[in-house]
C-alpha cells in the first residue's frame, strides 16, 4: 500500500487512452485496468486535506470499535500505552529542562552536577518507561491486529453468505463485496497505522505542552519547523500516487504477460505457434516503460527531497534564530532554550511518521468504508430468518402464474408459468438455451422469488416459509457446478456437511453415481482434486460430473433433487446409465431434471417444454411425441443427428 494524497490541491488522475491513439499491439484500447483493490485510486487523487481530516474521526471510531470487539483487554493496553507514552515524553522533556537548568546555573561544577542528578534520574526513568510502553504497545498490537482482521472477515462472510441469490449476482454488489474483502484484510494495517498516528500525535502534543510550559512564545517554533517537512511529505505522497496511477495498467499487463509466459495452459500454443519470442518482446517493452517511469520518479523525488531539505534548513535556521533572540532578549533562560531545541528535534522526528500514518489510514479507510457498507447491504438483502417451519419435503409443489425478470434484462425470463409437481415424480424441463429452464428450477427451489405469481409448497406460499429450513430438503446439481479444490471425500461431503464423516453413505453415493473410480487414486477419498499441489490430481470433465452427481444427487439425500444438465460432460453410454440410475435410485424423491437431450427424458413422469419463458407444451414423453409439435420435431432431429454420427463412426 502506498500513502494516499492528502493535499489541498487535488491531483488530476491519468486519462485513459483515447480512441484516436495508437492501440497497444496486445491490449488494444484497454483504457484503465479495473480491479477491486484499485477501486478508490482516482478518488484518492481528488481528496484534499479537508476531505482527509473530515473522514479521520469516522475511521478512528470504526477501528476502535472493531479492536474493542476483537480483544478488549489488548485494545485497552495498546491505546493506554500510547497515551502513557505521550505523558512520559512530556515529563522526559521537562526533566531535560531540569538537567540543563541545573548544569547551567551558577556555582561549582560538582554542585551543579549533584543538583542535576534528580532530573537525570527522572529523564532516565521517563525514557525507560517510554520504551517499555512502546514495547508493550507493539507486542500487543501484533496480537490484536490479526484478531481484528479475523473479526472483520468473519462478519463480512457471515453476512454475504446469507444474501438473496439474485441480489448476490448483481455486478454492483459483487464489486462492493470484492473491495470489502480488501477492507477486511487490510484492517490490521489500519489498526497499525492508528497506533502510529496516536504515537505521533501524543509526541507532538507532548512537545507542544512542554514548549508552552517553558514559555508560550516557544509554541511559534513548532509549526515553523514542522510545516516544511509536512508539506514535503505530502508532495512525496502526491508524486508516488501519480506515478502509481499512471503505471497501474502497464503493471497489470506486465504481470499478465509473465503469467501467460509461465502458465501450463498456454504452453502448448506458445510452443506450436512459436509465440514465446513475440510475447517476451512485449513483456520487455512494457517492463522498459515501467523502468523509465521509475527513473523519472526517482529524479523527481530527489529534486523534491533537495527542495524540502533546503526549506527545512531555512526553517530550522529561522527557528534557532528566533530562539537565540528570545535568549539574548532575556525572554527565556538558556536552559529553557536548550530544552526547547531538544523538544523541537523530538517533534520533527515524529512528523514524517505522522503524515504517512494519516495518509495511509485515509486510504485504508476507503476500503474499510466498503467493508462497512457491504456488511450493511448484505444484512439488508439477506434471506429472511424465520417463517413457517418446514418439517419435511412437500407432497405438492404448485407454480401459479409465475413471472420473473432479471434486474439487468428488459425481457422476462419466465412469463406467466404454471405447473404442478407431486412428490415422487420425475419432472423434465426441456427447451432451447435461454428458454427459462434453469430460472424455473431456481424458482421451484426458492433460490429466486417470483416477481408475480406464487410458488406454494403444500398450499403454503414459499416466501412465507422458513426458506433456510426449506433449503435443507433440496439438493442442487447446477449446470455450472463448482469443482471444489478439496479432497475427493470433501467434494462429496460438502453436500451434507452434518454427515461429513458418514463414510458408508459416501461410499454408496459414489457407487450410485458411477464415481467410485476415486478409490483408484493414490490416496483414495483423501486424494486432493487440484493440481496446484504435487500430490493432487485433475479429474476429467465427465469424472467431475459424476463426483458432483454423487454429492448432490445421492449423498445430499434430500427430498427434492434438481439436476441441471447432469450428463452434459458424459459419453452416451455413461449418460444412459446415469439416467437409468437416477430413475431407479431416486424413485421416492421429487426429481426436477433439466436437459437439452430429449431422448434422455423418456423415463420422466412428465415433461414441460419451455420457449421464451413460457410453457409451450407439456405432457408425458409419449404424449408429446404423439402430438407432433415442436418437442417431437426437435426429438426426431436429434435422433437423426445421433444416427448419422453412428453411421459416420461405423
């Protein structure tokens, strides 16, 4: 993370490529790279000092509340230690004043040294106490920070896992959740910066307090020395930010090329097409442009540092001249001047850290704000808790005149659909892509709620039931099922985690789904199905489908089984065996099967053919064939294609 820009003069963000500019040979007119962690980069560039200062109280409150909730004792000690550090710094500076006053007073040297001993001991004690408190703060911060991060992540994941599916799939909420994850991960950095901020503030307050005690006129010296360094720190942050923003897209492109040059999935084409030299040339081109930007930034930073050093030198010289004038004019004694000089040096040393902490805390706070907003939105969009209890799967599911549209579509996915599903039936939903089959299955399961009409389980509208309990009676094998990067056993067990250790049920599920090949793996059920590890394996597409069928169709053991294209990746023989197994083994369950292979639905009790969100035809398999409608035409066309393929193969 780099420091954010806290300046009264907002930085103009780099502009994206215009259409009339020469496109990049690989990325064309890519524009700015858009990713979650760079979400606020341009907002940072337009944030003035007032914006930063106005937001800090909110950030501090949020960090303190999370720290308090994560570990109250550690939070009290850490922030108490920082307050104590400021007090010890002040007393230490006053003790230094006492030492100088004793040493610079009249009388014999030995007498003056003896007079200074109490102040010397006090200064040493304050320094030791200061170090002890700092060590205590650092040590407990290390313990506190991961606890705060874990708490923030836990709150986020707990809330987002309960969001209504249709809301969760919206791009805006997904982007917010992505950036909220960075906020949750970086919260421990925010706590660290908050501790640094408190440390710097306590030191400056201590210095200001000591100067005021020595003589109110000395307070003028503090801003005189502090401001040039502060302005320089802000300018340095500004330069770093502008460079970072300008290089964000080239950096990402360079990393993409590095990934492509070393990725196993691209290795075949790179070798056959001899694309390696070309990609490497493009990598070098972008890398050279980044190096040139770094060189430019280094020159700018050197110039800024020289200017800041000169300004600080002039300001320091002016401060000491003012201090000299106060001493020679008899306004303050020499001892007080020495203590003031020491105090100013202490305050100046803390300045850079203080400015960096403020800038960094502001930047981190933007993502922390996303975390807070994501938690609030997720809570507002959560699947409602409570409702009528659901003791078991329904005997009757009724869909009454249901319509449903996706938020980003102007065409209904379902348009006044009605159907009935009885317990123990196998219902097939068929139709071309986009006809509404998958949407209807999600409506039936309660994952989506209809915009119009009603879905009823045994006469009770689904939205009035405890849908979390209802999900306990549903097994879902979606078309885009996820290949969990876990062991073979965990891939099945995650379908019913409360029976995760029921190996007998797991064996039966794998056998019934034709997925017992997992026992041939080197580690059996404990074999990792992910090639990212050296002992992992990568199942084929058909093998993955059988494992998913074992998880959702059999091990889940739910009363309602929804199978969306359960054989899409299987060969014809495996497909026939799978559908026969579904018919035989799930005979006592309500099965809702979605497929585009019409020959596979001959075992279904009833078939609904959808077209553009409406039920175009419905009946048994034999009735639909006899009707000679669109279903029959498509069935005969598919059958003819399969026959032709068999002839060509022969």
